[in-house]
């Protein structure tokens, strides 16, 4: 019985479900995995917490402290600001993937800086939530 060939998400041809994730990565550029997956997962998690904290602060009548994100919020609304924040996350991860090929230590440092820079406002927001809840 002949199976029909379909075009996958990145233009990779596959038959049914027979194309494994590993083969898809090879077909999409030869790499099998991201170079710093744990760091990227941590960065995405901290960025998601930042988005949640930002949303809660805005619901409680607060304001966005980041002037660029505040301008995006003013012009494009909450959804636009969330898209901006996650586009920034994507940009940083893609940038680190490019850097890690030539300077792995530098890529790790960039990712550590990105996680730390994102974690600071999250920490401040959590402290503010604590004091807001206890008043």
C-alpha cells in the first residue's frame, strides 16, 4: 500500500508519522539539538514568569517599568507587548545559538546575563505581590 508524501512544517517531506524528531533535525540543517537546552528552558521559564507578573501588575493598576515595553503596550496593547517580549526571547536564543558555534563560553555568558536580567524584575514583582497581599 502506497503512502502519500506530505510536506512538513519546515518543508521537510515525510510519510505519515514515520519521520522522527531526530531525522527532522538532521533534515532541517544537520544539527540534532540545541546547544544550551537547559539554559534556554530556564530563560523561557523566567520570561514566562515575567509575562505573568507583568500581566498581574497591570491588572492591579501598576505600570510597565521597561520603557520600550511600555511604548509597545501604549501603541499595540497587552497582546502586542507579550508578542514583543517573546520575540525578544526568541531573538536571544537564536543569537546564542549563533554565538555558541564560535565562542561557547561567550554564549553561556550571554544566556546567564539574559536569565539574570529577566529574573531581577520577576523577583521585584514577587516582593511587591507579597507586600500587596499583606497590606
